């Protein structure tokens, strides 16, 4: 999140709550970008370890406030097993 706070272009893509958005060029209105509902497990069919899926899905959260810190990520059970 610190990187986003220091970014010069952050305001173009994230709200103050770090929700992803874009400006519609035709209407000039804000459109929130909501990721398509899909399962990481479906995308990673070859690798089906539930702990790995949990580890990666936490790291891939769009909102930085929802992601673990590096220290927290290093304590994930998948890395410790």
C-alpha cells in the first residue's frame, strides 16, 4: 500500500479506499472495476493444493489493504509446511 500512496498515477486508478476504477471516456463517469468471479482453483487446475491456493489468492487481492504484509505472507501455513 505504501507504494500506491507514493505513486504519481495512483489517483487515476484507485479511490482513496484503494478500490480500482476507471473513467468512461464516452460518459466521463467513474466506473468501478469489479473482477470477474472466477476461482483461482479453476485457473490452476494442475496445482490443486488447497494451502497453495489460499496463499496465492491472498497475495492477489486487488485492494492492498486486503493483502497480507510480506511478514504475514511468510508465516502462511503453505510456506511453513
